C-alpha cells in the first residue's frame, strides 16, 4: 500500500488518470440518475471531458503531441453533437411540452 | 425484492472473485533471502518513459536521491504543484457534483462551467496550453452558453430531479462503474516504477521542445502536429461540423402545418 | 423334400380378388364385385383340388413305393424372406396330407359362403368392402394352412385375426358391434403373444443344432427326431422344453380357437354378418388352433404335460360352453357357444394324441356348423333380421328347405348314427377313453371321456332345443314378423350342399371296428391313414373291439337321449315344465347359464377396468401433465418468460441503454482479465526429460523463471531458461517452477521481485527403473 503522504504530496500521472476516471463515473451517474434531458446532455459532456483529460495525461506521459490533436478533434465532435442534440431536445419539447426521459419511451420494442 | 438483493450479492461476489482472478496468483513461497535472479532488461518504450507517480516506493526514493527535491525552490515547486492539482481537482469534482444533484438547471450549468474552468487549469498543469484555452473558449464559452439559451427557451419549471424508473438496473450499473474505477486504481497501484533515477528525473522535468523548435503544447506545436499528421481527420471534422449545422437546422425547422403555403398562392407565386 | 409348382396360386387368387375389390370398391358394379370374389375363391378351390388330386397323389404314390422313407410333403420355396445372421426364413408353402385336407375345407367352405353372401348381403351398401375382406380372410387363412414354417403360418395367423376384426365390426356404425370387433382383436392378440413366445422358444432350442436353423415344420420335426434331447430337455422347474413351448403355443391356439379363458370374443362376434360367422367362426379361423397343434404333433408328443393341458382345457371348455348354451335365446349365440364347445371336442381329440380324430372332427364340424350358421342366417333373413328364438316357431311351413338342411345339421351335431358328426365325435370319445400317456393318471382318459360324453348329451339337448323352438310348434312371432319367407336360391343352394356334406362326409373316417372291404373300405378308412402321414404316430391305445362297440353305443345313446329330452321339453314350443323349472328349483342354474357364468363381467372388473384406469391415469399424468403442461406449455412458458426478461433490455428509455453499456463493459473486464497461472509441462526426449515452462498469459517475454529439480525446496542455481532438458536421474519426483513477473510483480526494498509464483507438480516418468539405473550409473540409456 503506497504511502499516503506521498500520494498526497507527490502528484504524478496516476492522479490525473484517477481524476479522469472519477469524472467519468460522475458523468455516468448523471446520465443514469437525472430526469431532465438537458442535464443528461451535460453529463455526457462531462464524460467527454474526462476522456480529454485522460488522453492529455497520456500525451504528457509519452511526449506525443498527437494526443493534443486528438483532444481537439474530440472537442469539435462534442460541439457538433451538442448542437444537434439540443436541436432534438427543443424539437421534442415543442411536441410534448416536457423533456422528462422517464416518459420519453416510445422507441421501445 | 429478494431477487434483487440476491443479484446484488452475486454481483459483488463476482466482482471480488474476478478481481482475485485478475491478479497474478498470490505468492505461495516467498523466499526473501535468495540470491536475486539476474534481472532481464526490460526494453524501455520508445519515448519518454514511465510515470514517476504513485508507483514510487521507498526503495526508489532511496536509490534515486535526485528525485527528492533538495533545494527549497524545488520543494516549493513540488508542493505548489500538489496544491494546484488538488485544488483544481476538487473544483472539478464539486462542479460535476453540482450537475449531478442540482434541481435548478441554471445552477447546474454554472457548476458545469466551474468544472470546465478547473479542467482548463489542469490542462495547463499538463503543459497543454493551447488546449486549455480552447477548452475555455469552446466548452465554457460556446457550449455552455448554448445550454443556457436552450434552458431559457424551454423555461420549464423545476421538477423532481432524479429519474424514478429502472432504479434497480441503475443501481447495478452504479456498482459496475465503481468496480471499473476500482480496477483502474488497482492497475495503477500495481504498475511499479521503472528505470533509473536519471530517467525518472528526466520525466518530471518540463517537456522538451518539439522537433520544429516550438514549445511543447503551444499553439504552434499543436498546429504543426494537427496539420501535418492529422490533416485528414481535421478535414473530416470540418465536414462533420457542417453536417451538424445542417442537421440542427433541419431538426429545428417548424412543422409543416405551421407554415404551409396554400396551393393557390404557391401556384400564383410560382411559374 | 419334393417340390411342387403353382401352389402359390392357391392363396394368391383370393388375395388378388381382395385387392381388386378393395381398391376399386367404388367403381365396380355389384355383379362385378361378387363375380370377382366368388370366382377367385372358386378358382382357388379348383386349383387346390387339382393339386391335391394330381401332383400330391402322384408324389404320394412315389413315396409309398419308395418305402415311405422320411416325412411326406411337397414344398414350394417362393423367396427368401429374412436372412440375418443365423436366421434364414423363407417364404415357402407346403402341401402334405394334413394341409391338403385343410386347404380343401377352407376353399370349399369359403366358396359356398361367398355364394351365400351374394344373397344375404344383397342390400349392403359396402358390398365391395365386404367381399374384399372375405377374400382377404380366405387368402390369409390359406397362407396359414399352407405355410411351410412357423413365421409364414404366423403371417396367416395374424391376417385372419385382422380380417376377423374387420368383418366382425363390419357394421361399425353401431358402437357395440365395433366393440365386439375390438374385443376379438384384443383377445386374439393375447394369444398371439403367447404364440410368438412359443415360436421364439422353439428357435432358441433348435437354432444351434446343425441344420436346425429355420423354423420349418419339417426341419423342426427332423431336428427333434435326430437329436432326441432337444425337446425333452428340462427347461423350467421339472418341465420339459416341449411342455413350455407347447403350452405357450396352446395359449395362442386358445386365443384363436376360443378356448377357456380366451373364448369371450366368440359369442360377441355374432355381431358380424352371419356368413362371416359361418366362415370364420365355424369353419376356418377357429380351427387354426387345432391345425397348428396337429402340425406340431411331434412337439406336443414330446410332452405329456402339454397334452394334458390341452385336453383338460378342451374338456372344460366344452362342458362350460355347453352349459352356457342352454339358456340362450338368440339363435346365433346358441351356435356360438356350440362352436366353442365343439372346439373343445377337437382339442380333446388332439390332446389325447388322436390327431386325425381332431382333424376329422374339424372337417365335419366345418360342414355342419357352417351349415347351421348359414341356416340361421337364412332364418334371420326370413324373419327380417331378428334372431330371437322366442318369437320363432313353426317355421317349417314357411322355410322348408332351410328346415330340412337344418335338420340334417342338427342330426349331425348330435351324433345321430351314420351322420358325419357321429363318426367324428365317436373317434374322439373312443380315443379319449383309450388314452394313456406317460405321466397321466390311469383314470384320466376315462374321466375325460365321461366329461365329453356328458357334454355330448348337452350338445344334443341344446341343439335340438334350438331346432324345436325355431322350426316346430306354433309360430309365436305374428306380432313382430307377419310373413316369414324362404330365402333366395343363392342362399339355399349352399345350404343344401353343406347338408349333403354333413350327412355323408363322415364315411371317409369309419372306425376300424366296422369292417368294410374293398374299394369302399379304402375310402372308408381313408382319412385317419391319410392324416396320419403327417403327424407323429402315437402308441396305440388298448381298445378292444367290444369296448369300441360299447362306447359307440353309449355315444349314440347320449345323442338320442338328448334329442328325446329336447323333444319332451320343447317339442311343441317351450313347455310349461321348462318355465316351472327355471323359475323354481333350477333358477340359479338358469341364471348362471343365461349370464354366461358372469365371465365377461369378471374379466371386465379384473382386467378391463383396472387397465382402463391405468390408461386414464397415464393419459392424465403422462400425456396431459408431463407432455402437454410441462413440455409443451412449459417450453412455451419458458420462452415467453425469457423473452419477457430480455425485453427489459429495450424499453425505450435511453438511461436503460447506458446501464446495459456499463454492465457490459464491466462484464468484459471481468471475463477477459484473468491471467493464467504459470505451469510447466514435461515430456521424455532422447537424452532425458524436457521441461517446458509456460509463464501464463499476460506476462512479457522477460519473465524470469527458476526451477527446482532436485527437490530440496530451493531454486536450483543456473537453471533459468524456460526450456530445460534434464537427465532422468537428476529429476526428483516433484519439480517446482518459480516465475517472477518483471512488470507486474511487486518489488521489495532492494528492487528484487517480491513475489514469485510457484508451481509444483509431481512428475511421473515412464520408467523409474531407468532412473534407478541412471542413478547407479548403468542403464539402457
């Protein structure tokens, strides 16, 4: 078991990785637990950012700038996804006057 | 109900068992005072090497005194780094917890913005300067603003924040998520540090300049990398953005019956 | 063994007729149908006649001239039916003296009955089916009679059982008639099962003997004669094999020929059309059992136990059936019981070793019983289908021809002197009196004789009761049937022919005491000699001439006594004496007789009801519950439940999908991230043993290994490669492999790997002696 004092005082790559994992987990929790579609989309954004953090950590670890390019592209994709997603949310709201995912289930079997 | 409890226990048992399996088998005969076998050289990876983070044990410290900062400035740098990290990490997590728990949507959005700010700071710590700024501009500046717009449009009153249906499945998913994080942590704990002291010291130093002479992580460096090696993905992403724009417009167009021209007008106005 | 040609025509013609009639039933006109049917059977009769009078007689002459060596018979081998290992069964037909008699009886009676049926069944809508079945029956019976080995006989055996079912239940729209057909088939089947067992037993006994590899009758007989122990070997308890086989086969005969306890189908079989009763249940099918025993005379002769069983059962049956016939009021039922009783006579005949007497009685019985049934049919036809003798009486003025023929038949069955029945019955009685087989008590033959004599008295009585009630006295049926009428010539002509036969056919079997000289003598004593050529000779009983005359006289007296009693009581219709008797002192006897001794009811409660309950229980449990509910509905339920569970996955809520995703991800981690533990394997190569270490998956190539070969518990220095070859002598019985994982293993303070993974295996080498030799320095290697 590593020394706790060292863990706290000597910040290394592992810390970033674990932080990314925790952020990702919180994002998953947000998607699963919240009822409002907008919050769910924000949680998805959180997951994407956790991924960004992780890849940047590995880029620093290996000195590879490709990670930065990757992270850029991820951001672009996230932006595109948000645009379309929010348009869909607005469209749903127009039709149903609510965006409660508990009630949005007509795409079932 | 009892079925669900049983499933939970089963899942926990599986997790524990699988974790035990996933470990290399526990030592059955530990011989401490053996003449040490000749260690076979592990070929170090091509680039700069393994992290000198959590894996550092006392032995490594003993053998690589260079790792311990000796100067006061060095000690302060190390402490400052730790402070910064923990502070921003805490801000990140708190912000995301806001998203998870707040009923008021605007509050959630604000939390999210805080997260993004902290993340940008963390990117700075990772020498990803360009991306830190881009993060602020794109995420906190554009995407969150878009969220605020949509929230204003929808103007829904607050309601019960947490989803009610399918709670058992979500509970299982939560357990699975915890397990995954735990596995990640276990991997990180198990990976020992490698390399000699000099290698570790070199790793902790600031990154070297790129081959084109730019600072690592700067705009120019990222730009060179992006437009030279990853040009095709860049162009593809551009098209993706175009598609997204068109799609967003298409989805948010008003319905046909709202604005249908009457046939006579169309005929009169047409050819 | 001599061969004969065209014997196959005899059974084939009726079968072909059956085929045509059954296949083309709807399209043929009535005339065509009965023409085909009658013509085929008649042609079969004439062919058989030709074959008997021609080739058979010639061969007989040749055989006699050659000093009567071996058994006499002509066979025709048609094709090889089954050949599997030891078993070789041929489809072969045999014509010898015994089967010649039978074949002529069968075809002759069948022809007459076919002709009769054209009149009797004239109004029947399923005309073609009827004649088809009748032809089919005749064909099957001929196969039975002409079969040269037991399996072919069994084909015919089963065939007649089938046709009996088809014909008894011919008017199956009536539920009770259909039941009667089923009853016949089921009871027959019980007998058939025993027949099969007997046949298998014979096979078992003979197939290891050289030359005994088929169930040919001739072969079975010669095997028995050449290896005398075969049939006499002790088989079960203290009984011989022949006893066991004989009793089993007799049970089969009891089923087919309606003896106790399997006779119950025959009275019910009267539900079928009367010509069917005449053909099947008088002349042919029921005689199959007697024929079979005569055929296997050598087998039965080898066991007096079996013969005792046959005789006893036959006698009892005769007595009991006669008893039951006293109180019956249906014309055909009386005749049915009479048939059972007369069959008992026949079995007594063959059971006492008097094979030819049994067959002789079979022949005469065929004539007069078939005639009786046809006459009954004629009466019923005249009475518009009713067979109740209580409403008949005085029919002699309405149906003179029928009455005359009926009279002749009744004389014959009662044993009136010089009728055929007289000679045949007397033969049996005399044979019973004189029978003295090994192991039988001395008085036994005489006891049987007494029983049969009493039965003969009873026979005469109830038959003449029947005659008087039907034809004499005042006509009692004016309310029911105004004008009884005589039958058409198609029906009366066969009656006449049969009456002639019943009257005069006995003259070919005159007992020896009546000495007739010359050609007439040859004819007169013809039948016993003729049949005797095919059956096993039994030791002559001691019967002096005077005793024979005495017995003859007693038999005649019994017959006349019976007729007289019947005349007394029924001469002018049922007399008040009878009513007083049956209401008063004879009431219980009368009830017992009328209710057939309640045997049907007994069978019903002992066998049928429990079986029905068992069937119902099986249906409920196995069919309804296990198959329907558990298997069919259960599998549907299982599928539905599984699908209900799986439907959970996709309910339209996106959060559910993410749950699935996360769970799947965790599952992948769970299942794919186990690492094999290290292990090692070894094999022997020239030069020693090769050990190969397998560090386990997930480890890099740089895994460090150490071995411990000498069993001291410490890793051996210098052995660090993954593949090591050691000499045999250097390897201990337990070898240990130490593996250090350079990447994933933990380190202690000095940077040395902290945990080694240890694997210890017991090493078993093929050749411990070699290792010892190696240890001592010598050795093969």
